[in-house]
């Protein structure tokens, strides 16, 4: 139910902003609506991370704000920020709905080309590691969002690092 109301608020805000913007006001209502959604998403993300930390002491928060837990340590050396790593992953919104997945297949990720939170968690992992990463917006897609990822949205990734991409 909470998800429904959140989506309804976003839809109404965007509809109002689009309607107002088409009347030639320069987009200030659209900017205000996006800012409001971004504020709500940021607050919900912070609350989600706090709840996860409270309910599961295996989670750790880094200096940057990345929240993660290693489910399986893997073996070998940690990956470097310049590596390309084969990863199996599922990306979810904090309400649990999936927005992206490798569908059980490995996908090569050049770590220099991914969002900072994804890069950071992978560099904390070794080949064969499995982890859950909660990536706050400032380490993800920020206030601009991306596709189905809203402004200032916190993301959850379940990922397994397979190996250094050859």
C-alpha cells in the first residue's frame, strides 16, 4: 500500500509539473516537483539503511556511505577500481521490486564506468564473493535518477563477483 501511495504522489507531481510546464512557465514547477520527489526518496533511503543496520549487524557502512554485507567471502585478491569484473547481479528498489538483472548470466563491468557505489562494493570483494550492497543516491544516480530509478533513490544490489574479465 505504501508503494502505491508513493507512486501515486510521484505520478501526480510529475503530471502537475508537466501540465504547468506546457503553459510556458519555464519549468519551475517541474523542478519543484522533482526536488520534492528527490527529498522523499532521500529520506526513505536513509530510513531503509537505518532499518537494515538495526536489524542485521552483518551490514557495514563505509566512510562514503555505502552499506553492504558480504555473504560469501570468495578467494584471492580484492578487485581494483581499474579492473573489468564479470558479475552476476540483481538490482532492486528499496521496496523490493527489481529494476535490472543479469538473469543469472555474467556481465563484464569496467569498474571505471559504473556508479561509485557499485565500484566501491566490488573493490571490497574477491573472485567468488557474494554481497548485498545498499547504494545511497549520492553513490548511485543522484538527483537526476536514471530510467526507472527516481531522483535521489537508494538502490539495493545482490551481486556475485565471478572473476576478473578476460
